[in-house]
């Protein structure tokens, strides 16, 4: 998409986005799409609080940000769990002094903790407008006490949620902490920008070639990767060889390697490292496996649909904002047998899938339009800056 044209409001202002790392992640992708496409006169900076391991995904993200005129800041080379949490807060103070941002935009819990720690150590960093984007329905699953501290310190910040389901979960979280729900909590969906393409699904059954399936993302519990072996074992097609590509990394990598070396009967399995251009590869596949246990929006599922690729997923509440009500390939939550049955049903009728996929795509087009998402954020920033400058 093209960079947003300059608008007559609050020229020469600075915004500092804070993310966890320059690596694979929905929040990072969110900022990667947003920051470079804001108006030219808005000076954008991005700081990743964790010292990211050198990777193709991270390097591509940094390259895209800098090419869009965004200034990139890195954390010091320290392990986050040892002393990195402290050195990142100190590094953030130095960035504050250099940049003097008008708005700080926080994305997910780790950046919120880093910023909260910085404001406790250096009260001068509190004199800034704060925007928080909440990306998930499961907040602070481990560090509950740290979450309570951050929520109290950030209770007056402007809050944006990436879906209506996330908004409801966030309100419940605030009430649980005996805090009032945030005023005027906005919902702004993930910006999705994909290339037009065709998977040529109708030819699959005619030629009898392999059905190409994809699992992509973090190989973690949240994404349901531990369920994949059971799903594959329960899914067989008499007439077709099944080919699964796994693109990702994480704690489940040994499970993935085991599937590659000893795949279930009827399957070929391949493992690839995360790629920065995953969205541009989606059209290489016929089906996306999306067995997530919880999501903030379900961005990858939406991207697949936008590319014309049907998705099999669990029927999570949040996915009601991605799939139409009558979408036929949603399984009962955490029911692997039902997931397998939905997958078999889809693969047995791939030549009939496109009208359903197109219906889902059409519903997504408007609310995930990158131009609309950028404009919504720009309007929000203008209001926050105006409120801060009001005497």
C-alpha cells in the first residue's frame, strides 16, 4: 500500500512504537504494516525491548521499517530473563531523551512491563500520551502480579483492541482487578494486505496430485501445534497423498522434526524456518490448518482466506469476526476428531470450496483494509495529541 498522504493536523509529531522483538509475531506484523504508512510528517520510531536473535524474519522487518522512513532502535545484548528486563528499561529512558515522543504506542505485555518499569524508575517518562493495543484474549497467563502492576500504572492510557472479542476479554480483566473499564475503548482490526492469487483448487482433484496443507506460526501451545500429530493420524484420504509443510519455530520443534522423519501413514511432512514473506506464499497451498486454542484476531486465518485458501480451525468465539456464520470447516473447540472430520470433508470437495472462501473474503475486505486501519490510527493519534496539548 502507498504511504498515507499528509493531513492538516499536528505536523512534526513523534510516535514511539514499542514491541517485544524483531521476529515472528502478530503484534510485530501489526506495527510493521502501520508505522511506515502513516503520514510523511509524522516521525515514527520502533523499539524492540528484547535482544532479538539474528533471523531472516527480523532482518526483513527492520528493512521494511527503515525503507518506510521509520527509525529502528534495538535492545542491548542481554538475556531478557536474567538482566535484559532492566537494561531494556534503561535503554528506553535513553531513547526517550533522544526522541522525546509525543505518543508511546505499546503492543503486548512485555513492552508494557518495560515501559511501566521505566516510568517507575524515571517519572519524567510519564509525561507522554500512551496508546495500548491489546492483541490477545488471554492476558498475563504467567506473570499475574506483574500484570496487575502494569494495569494499574497504565489504567489511564488510551486502549485499542484488535477485535470485539479481545475488547470483551480486556473489560473482564479490568473488572477482575477492580478497575473501571477504559473509556471509549476502540476496536481496530489488523491491517491485511495480500496479493491477489489463485490456488487452482479445482484442478487438484482432476490431476490427483498431492493435497498441499500448511501449518504456519509459532510451534506453541497457544497455536495448538501439539495437537497436529493427532490430527494427522486421524486424517486419511484413500485417493490422495497428503503433503504438510510446517513453517515456524518454537518449543514444539522436536515434535515437528519427528513428524518429518516418521510421518503418519499417507502423509509427507516438511519443516521450514519462519519466513518474512509468508503471506506471499499462502497461494502455494490448498488448505491452512489453524488449530489455535486462543487468538486475539486470527490474522493468519484471515490472510489465507484473502488469498483464496480455505481454513480448518476450531470454532473459537474470536473467529466469529473472521469467518461467516455458516462457514462449514470449523470444529468444536479442542475436539481433534471433529477437526479431522472437517478437514476430510474439505479435502474431499476442494473443487467446491471457492464460493465459501470468497464469501468469507468479502466480509473481511472492508474492516481489514490497510488504508482504513492507518486512517483510524491517525485519527486516534490526533485526538490524543490534541487532548495532551489542550490547556
